[in-house]
């Protein structure tokens, strides 16, 4: 038992990563409130900016959320004028989603928030330390992705699996 307490006092890397994830998500939620957006909705906008346009199904897969959750998120973003959807000409049952001009403007505001968060997080870091931290985090992610549990999976399918397991919905 004493050994277990020692590990907790030393704050294992997994405890630290878990705490960092929650702290950063809290900050993102708090800082985006005035934009009337949640981080998951911002993620949808980023995917659309990156891909141009996506089907609702493909967008849900990329985000690692269920189609019903994506439907709710799409409706909210559409009501704000940030995205538009139209029936896919090749499949009348499917919708193509894309950013509007307002959505592109919103992305610039979100990028500003993310830049502020990064500046806050990196206070006191040298450029070399920032680069080293980034490299180390990428190495940790790559090592985790090599684990047998994740064999043949990409990050989107892992997110979908873990979100289903913990029953959380970011939208």
C-alpha cells in the first residue's frame, strides 16, 4: 500500500495527462462560452475547414461521436449560420456539410482563443522547451498507438470507442 501512495505523490504521467486533459477542456469550454460554442462544435468547424465539405456520417466518424449527437451539433451550428448543409446529389439520403463565411470568421476567433491558451500554458518555457515537450508528447501518443489494443485503429476510431465506453458527449 505504501508503494501505491508513493506513486500518487509522485504524480504518474497518466495522472498528469488526465489532469491536463480536464484542465484544458475546462479552459476551452470557459473561453468559448461567449461565442456560444462548445469545444466539440469548434472541432467540427476545424474538420470542415480542413476537408472542405464532408458528409454528416463522415464528420461523425472523424469526431468520434454518434450520428444522433452529430445531428444535434449540426443543427446548432446551422442555426448560428456557421455551417450549411445540402442533400448529396449522389445520395439523396445523405447531407454534405460545409462552412459558411460566418463559420470561417468564427474559426479565426477560435484560433485566437487557442493561441491565448497556448500562451498561458507555455508561460516561462523557452522555445527549445516547447519543441521538446511537443516532441515528447508526440512520442507518447505514437507509443500508445502501437499498443496491441489499438492495432489497426486510427485516432478517430479510438476516440469513438473511448467516448462510448465512458458515456460522455462533448457536443
